[in-house]
C-alpha cells in the first residue's frame, strides 16, 4: 500500500474504550490473573474513529498516520487506574519479568511500542492525552458495568504483538 499515492494508512495501537467488550483492553485486564507489564501507546476507539474522520474532512495529506492518544502508559499504570476508578476487589498479578514470561511454552515475542503522533497532531486533529482518555473510559465503565468486579479469573494475558 505504501506505493499507492492517494491513500491513508491509519495505525492504532492496543484499542480501549468505555464499553465492556472482548477486544477492549480495559475489559481484558479485569479478566486475567496475570499480565505482562510494558510501556506502550494506546488508542481510544472513539478518539481513533473521530481522528480518522477529521483527517479525511480536513483533506490532510495522504500517507501513514499513527492514530494513538498522545503519551504512553505501562500496563501497571492502567491496572492501577482501573483498580482505583472501578473499585475492583482484585488485581491481576504481573509476570516477574521477560524471563519468567517467556519461560512458558508458546509465548510469542511482545513489543513495547510508543508511536509518534506528531504528524497527526500537525494536521490540527486533536486527541485527548492517553491518561485522560483512560480516566474518562474507566469512569464510563464504572457507571455502566458494575459487574466487572465479579468476573471469574481467566488465563494470563500478554499485551502487544
């Protein structure tokens, strides 16, 4: 697609939002007993969609855009925010480190990816900072999904690919 001159490539990173859905990072983190901690960029799904629409409406130059909420967070920070805002009864554990995580069979390498959104922001498109988007999404989840604190533990999760 890079050879095509008149197209957009919009790159999200680990989606999250304010609905309890299987692909929502915030929902996943509540359902796993152990998670892999790393620092990464995230994309609020509604912010992502709005930014893509705005790029099109503004007739931004074609090309590749990293469409993530500005900033980066660690899995540990997201779990801590979730615990405080959702008032959860339990928190997942964290793998002791890369060696412990990869010592289990079938673990694919994970990436810690902090995407540069300078190009996106230079078009005039605005996105909430990642921590604000996370706070807003968690507050909306708290209002609509009180059952999150009651979910049964699931297998361990490793974020990123």
